[in-house]
C-alpha cells in the first residue's frame, strides 16, 4: 500500500468499511473514492481536501458520511488554485 496522503492507494487495498486518506484529493476524486466504498460525502468549501472527519483508517458502516473540508489552497503549493 502507498504512503498515507499520496492519494494513490487503491480502494481495493483497504479493508471493508475503512475510511481512506483523502487529504489533498480534489473534491471530485474524494467523492468518487467514497462512493466506491459505499460511503457518502458532506462537503464544505471547494477545491481540495484539507481535512476529513472521520480520519483515515476509521471504520464506518455502509452508507455513512465522511465530512470533508475543502480549500483552493493546495498543500505544499505557493499559490491558490485558480478556478
């Protein structure tokens, strides 16, 4: 499995019901990843995932929601992402 936060770990590599590390993913990619796991997303803001609740590795029941806080500022970047 890839390093946490790399965004490269396959959903298939995660045990069932395990929340992946979504930090740094685009809103679209994060929602797609959660849907593949049978989870839903609650989004706040726009851009890239800056934080998530529950955290990566937590176990959730199918259909449960993961809250994502998004921002246009990309971690490790010197500038905001332009729309």
